[in-house]
C-alpha cells in the first residue's frame, strides 16, 4: 500500500516527469513531441555512463522519498520509540480495557507525522523557481544536504522538538528532490528511453517503502535503540545523493535556460558521449527561447476563462484522489494492522506484503495504462476501491465492535490484510497513475506546469490535513471512518462517469494562437462524455489532426 504514495505525494511522478512542476511556469523545457525540446528528441539513443550515474543519483532521491514516508508507520508503533517520546501511547497499548480505535490518538504523534507533509507543501511552492534558477543538479545537491541534516537530527534526537525539526527538514528535501529528480532525468535521457528513466523514480520510491518496512521489521526487536536505526538508515542514500550530485553534470536544458550555452554544449557532449551535438543543442536552445517568452504569468493565464473548465477538472481530480484514503491508509498501514490484533513485528510484516503487492501493481499499471482508456481504468479502479472500503468498514464494525473493546478473530485480521492488498492493487492501476496523467493531458504546455504545481500544492495540503487528523477521526468515527472514504469513492466514480472525457491518445496542438498573454485554443473542451472536437471560431488555425482533446468549452 505504501507504494501508492510515491506516485502521488505531490502528485508528481507522472506529470512532472516530462513537464516539470513550476508555479511560475516553464519549470521544464521538455516537450511532448518526438522533436527535441527537452532532453532532446535527438541523441543517438545511447545510454552512457554519465546517464546511468545520473539516474542512480536521482533514483537515490526517489528512494529517500519512499523511505521517509514509509518509515513513520512502523516507527510510531515501535515500543522503544514510544517509550522514549510517547509513553502515554505505550500505556494505552498495554491497557486491556483500551478502545482499540483510539490507541494511537495523540496530536503530538500526529504532528511528528504530518509536519513532514506541511513542509513538503511549503517547499514545493518555491522549489520550482529555485530548480529553474539554480539548476537541476544544484537542486538535487540541496535536497541531499537537507536529507542528510534531517536524518542526522532524527538519529540523534533526545526530545520531540528534534524529531519534528528533523521531519521538517526531510519534508523540504522531498519538496526539492521530487521536483528536480524527474525533470533532471527527463532532460538527460535519450528520447527513446525517457519514459523508462522518469518512471524509475516511481520504482526507486517503492523500493524505499520496502526498505523502510524491512528495516523497521528488524528494528522493532531491538529493545532500546531500534528506532534510531530506522530513522537513521536514510543517511546512506542521502550521502549517495550528495556525492553523486557533486559529480554529475547539470542538464543542457537547464544551462541553456540560464544562457550558459558553452556549458550546455559540454554537458550535452558528456551525456550523449558524442562530439557532434549541434542539432540537438539547437532544438534545446529553441525550446529555451520559447520558455523565456512565456516564463511569467503561467498561473495568471491558467485562471483565464478558456482554461476554467480544465482547472475545475484538474482540481477535482486531485481532491478526489486524496479523498480515496490512499495517503492516510498508506502512512498508517502498520498502525491499522496493529489495531486489528497483530503484534508490532507482524503488523510490519503485513505492511511488507502490501509493499510487494504495490510494486507488482505499479509494474502492471505501466503495462495497462496506455492500452486501455483512462475512463475505463478509473471506473474499474473505483469499483474495486469502493468494495474494499466497504469491506474494511464491515470487518472493523462487526468484529472489533463499535467501542473497540473486542479482540478481532485472527481469520478476520488476515482478511483485513488481504483487503488492504487488494485496495493497493486497485489504486496502483487506476487513480494513482491516472490522476497525474489526465491532469497533464488536458492542459496545453503553456500552462501545464502551473496546473500541475497548483495540483501538487492542493494534494500536499490535503495530505497534511489527513495525516494530522486521521487517527483522531478513527478514534471518533470508529469503523465509520472507512464508510466516510467509501462515500467519497462513490462520489468521485460518479463524477468520472458523468464528466470526464477520454484523453487516451489525444494531445494539444502545438500551434496555439497567441496574442500577448492571451492563448486561444483551436478546439473546445466539453465535459460531456460524447463530446466531439469543434472549431473555435476565435482561432485562425484549423485542427492539425483528429486526435486532439476538445478544448473550447466555456463556463
């Protein structure tokens, strides 16, 4: 289940892998087409040593993203950790009369978890601009230093304040790395391998979740300092990021964007392993000039009338995704398994099983996401998620009781693990990848990065609020917490059925008519299912082909 988060925490791994996440616009100058506008559609398709090392460096950042999210669920039910910082929670765990729903209901414990997401949200608002002005490589280096400092602070923590400050630093690091790493990979990878390289961030992230749970599984048996092992193990990949970022080149796209053409040429030669890179560099420079033309005002353009329905659609998709309960269940999976009666170590083992299911499901999603329509996957995934949430509510309510005073039979506890695994699989082949894919597909390049940036900020804000409030909601609503998420799932599945057009195989035209900051699409965007492309009478351009998304629906 943890694996679902890496696709979305920030809702970024799919969308910003190609276009970047920059609230000011133009965060990445990667283009959609086969021509080299970002990372070069040119290049000979060779994967050089520099590209491999760069991928490993950026991948270590993805590993840390998964690790720092996944480690908290196991640590927060670890006896040595609770004894040191949250003895009142440990007393509730030991009480025979304690309401099982309320064992982990602690605002300070929630703050330890949620401070990470709050700082990620704040960092994402400025990281796009800094990634653009400082360069992708330098942003990775900053993230590595912050990862190291935050991990070291958590490792040496003697009070709650040190823990929370360390988590805040780690959240800022994620804000930088989750922006810089996918864009870096998209811009250095040969065109034919770009999808595989950017998708590797998701793979490394899922491996980070698995790594966190495996370390937690061993650390939970250590009487006094097991939690220090769990919180401190992230130092190793942090050092890899720092050392790697110190030696890999910045991307030629980033250098060209800052007017450093000679350095861009040298970087491109090093990345491609070839002396003749002039054709690809010319395409990169052209894309950089286009980016400068529209580098300001992307968010302002996004709020224009012609983009209003797209914005509504993108915002609702991100809100609905967050309200599936995916992030909350992912963060607190070991706590849920402990609540249904497993020991601390077996609860973490159950989380490891869901990690493996998530990794397999992510691989399956890569195989099916472009073979089937977006709407079909949304609908199938929604049906699976609704059934799983209803099953969770029924199992908790019938077997744990309304007051949490009964012990859940072992067979039902095992069934709960199976339901969570099914829930993870359903998410990973539907809402997890598609929430970002559809957002990137319904916006033109000129405003797409701003749209993804806004969606990422909304996603981070909702993640923070849910991570801060979920354990209290579980204590107050009991099994009704899962019914609450089931209600959201019904609503969002109905929304997809009624309003979301099919976006598979459709793209925006590159020849948008522009007059100053006013962009007018050649086509319309109709929210109805059977909408047909229609010519926008305000545009002088005919539609270039029949695969375009209808885009001149006006509110």
